[in-house]
C-alpha cells in the first residue's frame, strides 16, 4: 500500500502503532469524527484482530487504518504544497483502502 498525505496539514511527525483508547478518524470533509472502535464494529473486524491492525496516527487522530481506510484530514488537495508519502509492504488486503 502507498498513500499520500498533505504534510502542510500534518506539520509534524506521525507514528505507526496499534490502537489506543480515544483514537478517532475524521470521516468526511466537514470534519465529522468517528471513534476507531465504532469503525472497527461497522467494518465487522473481529475483536481479536483489532489490536493487530497497524495505524498511521498523529496523537489520537488516525490518518490511515492500514489496509482499510484513510481519514479525510490530511488528504491531498489542489492547495497541497508538501506531500508525505508512506508505503507499507506486506500484510493482508481487505478490498477497501481509500
């Protein structure tokens, strides 16, 4: 998988990690949030697998649930000047990684 992020919005480092309490995704351009737990439930991800899914995060905000979904906050737009490219090799494909 390879995803591109607007680095001007991120402005700092991101981390690769698994879930933590309070994690959330920004799910649309209006800035609406969804708890990561709710996302996992809606995607029907088995409970025992949720701690094994890698995330790209900036603090509690999840920018990318690797293999599943990218959040809206740092998506590339026409105003983007600096791009952060992240590539992940290996792992499972789940058919929906936008």
